[in-house]
C-alpha cells in the first residue's frame, strides 16, 4: 500500500510539473523569452534548457544567449571555442550582439589569435546596427589607430552616436573633445549626421 501511495504521489507530482510547464509555455511566446524569464528568476539551468531548445530551432537570440553562457562560464564550463561557434552562428542569422562579442574575442584574443582587423570588422558591422558597445569599441580603435591610421573626427562621431546609450562613450566624448580642435569637433558633428543616416537599427 505504501509503495502504491509513493508511486501515485510521484505520478501526480510529475503530471503537475508537466502542467505547470505547459501553462508557463502558454504565457511565454518563445523559448528565448522563457529562457530570459528563468534567468531573471535565477534558475540558470532551466534558462539554458530553454535557450538550447530555441537554438535547436534556429532562433538567433537563443543561440546568442547560449553563447554568452559559454563565454562567461555561467551554468556551464567556460568554453571560448563553443562560445565563438555559437556567436558565429547567431551572427550569420543577423544577431547584432553576436558581432559585438566576436569583436571583443578577436580584440582580446579569447579563444582566437588576437586580430585587430577582424575585431574592427565585427565592431563596424554591429555599429551600423546600432549596438552602442560596438560603436564605443570602434571609436577607440579609430582614435588609437590600432587598426590603421588614427581618425579623430570619425572616432568622435561614433562616440557622439553611442554616448546616449553607453556611459564609457559619454566619458569618451568629453575626453576626445578636449584633445580636438574646433574644426575636428565640427567635422565630427557633421560626420555623425552622415553616419546616423546609414544606421539600420533592429526593431
């Protein structure tokens, strides 16, 4: 009798869990949103489950999110190679954040040989898709001349664009302006207008 009751309780518990999961899925529109919800609740393992499900379906946001877990080693063993592969897959599907992360990996030499040129390419791609972090990183490369000749006006233009959404860029504006001539500042403001006309921000 006790065995029967234990078995019955286990079955009821399993069914209730399935029902709860089904109800949760009905409230959430996608695996990605479910993963985000679980992450915000602090349930990293369950978040990864949902992101993996989304990734298997080809969802670029889920693939990108999964990549960040492997990049930071959150809930899984840190694996730059796995992260890079996921970021590349997500990038191919149009996820801007993946381009930024790939740029950072090439800039820092994380799981790859350092390559400033490749880093700049990824930052540039993400910058035109309105990623403020990428815009700030691109500005630093343009200002320092690490990826070619220094272009202070171009760097400042990107800092102007990124500043409203990136504190580092806002600080960078003040710093670069102090080191720039009035002509360079004017040129940067003019270039900012030109660049903003070319931006294609994700909806």
